[in-house]
């Protein structure tokens, strides 16, 4: 096989790998969104590797924080959360990045995450805690609801 055919074959393999990883990222994000909408921390647990460090915490510390937030929302009558997509306008690591903002029935019922994917790899999921509610200027750049 000449070098140009070999190079083309290698490029095709890389492209398929990138597409496969992109599809996995999209599936992960969809599953994460579905779990948050359903206020289901057990589904989130199955998505994350046991040894992952996320939001500067172990998987279990991260899930404990999310579980506590979900439990508070359930105690106030929330059965599901609505997804609102925004751009963060507050903290440096997340500034101008997409934020998945999940809102309940009361103003205080919300949790927001910034899912960081770099070079087709999940790098982090940052829990946003710098805002008071969806109308806070921290999320003023754009609003697109799914």
C-alpha cells in the first residue's frame, strides 16, 4: 500500500474514532440531562466512573451534593425539573460557557451544571453556585429552552 493510501486510511480511522467519541459525549450529556430532569441521582451515579474527580470532589462527594439539592427540591413538591440553557456570565472557569440550568416550581429550586468537554473527553462537571435564580445577571447572555 502506498503512503497516500495509508495516510487516507489512518485519517478515516481517526475520523471514525472522533465521531464515535462525539456520539458518546452526546449520549452522556443526554443521559445526564434526563437524570437531572427526573431528579434522579441514582441514574447520575451509573454515568460516572468510581474513580473520577469531578467539581474538585470524588464521585461520591459530588453525588452527595447533588442528592442533597435534589432531596430539598423533592421535599418542596418538585416531581421533575425543566432544563434551561444559558451562558455563564460569572465565574472565570465557566464564563461564556453553556450552563445546563435545571429549574423547579419555586424560585429557590434550581441546580446548574457546566459540563466541560475538551478534546472530545469529559474534563469536569462544575456545579454552579454563584447565582440566585434563572433571572440572575450571571445567566443574562442568552436563554434557550429545550
